[in-house]
C-alpha cells in the first residue's frame, strides 16, 4: 500500500490532471530560477577568490531594501514622477552595490589575503550582520513593498487553456525567467570573450600565475563582488516583487546551499541546473508526495536531496572530480 | 642579431641588481645578505643545492616575497621590495617550478592571458609588431599565434592545458611568459622532470629567445650540463648565502662550490 502511494499513485495523479502537473512544474521552475541566481552569486565569488560568501543572501535583501529605501527618499524629496524616481533609484542602487564591492575588497578581503579559508568565511559572517544592522539603521526594519510597477515590471496573470484545464502563469515570473536568462547569457559572454573575463578565469585558476602576468587581484575581486552584487540586486527585485522586501528573505540564502552542493561550488552551469532541479523537485515533491509525510516537506526536501548527492557525488553535478593523490 | 660575447656582457648595462637582500620566515633564514646583478642580454644561472634559497630569490625579484633587508635596483630604479604588479608591468615575466597555469583555459587563452598587460616592448620584439590598422585584440592574437608557432604547439591550441602532459605544460607556461614580451625572464627549473629530447628542445627555445630577441634570462636549473652550456654567468647559493659568482668555468673550479655540492668533512 505504501509502495503504491510512493511509486504509482503520484504518477497516476499527474496523468489524470496534466494541467495541475504543468502548473506545479512551472512554479518549481520559477523558484528554481531564483535559487539559481542566488547560487550564481555564490559561485562567482567562490571561483575568483575562494571565499564562501555567507553574505550573499543578505546582499539580495540589502540590494532590494536599498532600492526601495532610496526610492522612498527620492519621492519624499519631491520627485513626483514615480517611474523617474524608480529608475533613478535603480541607478543609485547599482552605485551602492559597486561601493559595497569596493569597500569589501579594501576593508575585508585585502587585509585578510592569504589567511586560511575559515577566517575569510567568518569575515563574511561579520559582513552579513553588518549589512543587516546597517540596512535597518538607514532604511528602517519594517518590511517594504517592491516598486515593481514603477519599474514597469508586468503584473497579473496569463491563463493558458491547455491540457483540458487552465494553467495560470504570473507575468512577473515570466519576466524573472527572461531577465535571468539574459543576465546569465551576458555573464557567460563576458567571461568567455573579453580581456577582463579572461583575467577573471585566470584568477579563478591560479592566483600566483595571475599575479605573475600582471593581473591585479584587487581589481578582479572588486569586479566579481560587483557582478555578484548585481545578480543579488536582480534576485532581490524579482523575489521582492513576489512577496515583500524584509530581512525574512535572508533565509532564501540557505536555500541556495543545496543548490551549490548539487551543482558544485565552481560551476556556473551547475548553479543554473542545480537551481532548477531543486526548485522543481521541491514543488513536485511537496505536491505529489507531501501528503504521505503530512505536508510541509518543501522546507526540507532540498536538503535531503543534497544529502543524498553528497553521499554519491560530493563534487556536484558539474564539479571537477576530486582525486586525492597520496 | 647575435648573442653578445662575454666581454660585451661584462661591459654591459646592469638590468637588475640585488644588494644585501635578506629574507626570513620566522626563524628560518631563506636568504642572507645576497648581492648580485643581471646584465642586459645575458643568461644568468642561479644554482645551488636544494633549499639554498634559489626560488626565494626569484620570488623576491618578482615581488612575491618582500625581503626584510636589502635593495633591488631594476632598470635604474631602486626599491626596498618589488610588487608583483609593478614587476610584471616593468617587464619581468616568470615561470614556476611546479608549473602554474590556468588549467581550465586553453593553450591560446593562457598565452593571451600573458598579454593582459600592455607591456612596453623591447626593441627586439619588432618582429611581432603589426600595422596600426588592426584592432588591439587581433594584434595581440597575432602575437599569441606567433609565439605558438615559435614553440611548436599549434596542435594543442584549443586544448585546456590541464589535460596536457607535463612537458607540454612547461612549454605553454614558457609561452605565456613570452607573451609578456619581457625584458627579464625568470625561469624556475624549466627542465625539471623532462627527458633528454625535451631538455634539448627547451634549451633551443631559451637560446633562441636570448639570441634573436635579446631577452635577458635568469634561470634556476639543477642539470649542470645545461647550466654550463647555456649560461653566461653563474651565481651559486648555499644555505641562503652567496658562495660564488662568475663564468661557468670559474664556478666549476671554485672550492666552496665543490664542497657545497659534494659535502666536506668538518
């Protein structure tokens, strides 16, 4: 009976109402895209500097909060055109993310260069709590509403009548998927075609060799932190538009951990595929198998998948095989 | 173009000089009060038993290590210590004892990475220059291709270097250093772990660079035959101290050198 519920019943349900299946799949896909973006931010920094940036999740919140906060200030100062204020705020926020990258490089990374990884990791802990405190101090601790309309992000639904039912897609989700793919493609081209991209890959492979050909590590670190700050900002806007902007969002950073374990810490395709697998796996698992375990399995299923992966493929889907020579 | 004779080098300009350099890690003295110079256009060997401080010395020259005492004069400018970026920008390129390549990148990308800095070009590198009409990337790409031709590694242009055998990796690393069009090239055991044929190839490349492009070379090498054949002058380190400095013949007869290599009864 149990085996029937695990292995047969869910698939019968999928076949019986394909529209529900597609709906769930779509929601998983959207969640997956956002997970992938957060993981991408981690991977960028980890590849270039070997730092596991615990603050990546908070950078998502910080970016979104700064955007809304600056917007509110601009409106208070009397910029009546909402759209103008919104895009001005977006520009200023990008500036803030650059300053953040620059400050992190100068104040945190540079003095700690050549220290053991665990020390750099702890430093990003410190950065996390600094950003939380600083964000609350400047913009207040109450949760805010993302300025999605003012940024011309679409709202509402598209109802598709397919498969004998209705599948409704939120337009903001479609926008999120499109913007995420554009951004990932852009980053990939930047990495493979430009001189700085080559330098970034060089630094990721060997610090001392990069130094010996005159690549400046300082400059590269500012660039990767800025790039992952931008990724965080975009994630924050998209996520904020679906719920709200508050520090409760920081838990989503922890959601990126299973994605990283699945995709490998150094692989950009891994982050994307891992994100999608976790997102879709969570939603489908919860919808079709959740009843067996009394629902709510969405919150831990990802970690369980990651654990299973760790046992069989510790380097991740796309990570390099770990060969220890003695 | 012809390699300068020993007499010409002896009279030549000093490209780099270290004076009284001392370097310690905690209580371990890696280099103690070492002074020597490298003249323009010569091949200068640094030899000595294991742990003599040779690699430390190269790391001081290209700015990876900052010595506690001493001065370094490069191209007439005296500093307490070099910095890696300043050294690279000033025209010092190097290879590493244990090969430090960008393993996930192709041979071509590795060599292009060597052109990250727009180096000021020495006169001898005119052969690699091209018309101003070409865009920068194409121009640099051409240079990279010519280096690939020179080192006979066309067949591995598109292969990630991590997959290459060791001997070829060493050659790619040399190519990357060469791509910087260096005035001073530091080679840390360029022939370690190579078979005879590979050593001969490498010797040929080193001599060609020196002869045709006038690149000044400082090399660390354990194969004495190679050192004696290639180098114009040799400096010998032992336990971080300089024990001899001179032409290969002089050094070969030096008693302190023989003692250091063969050991003496105390």
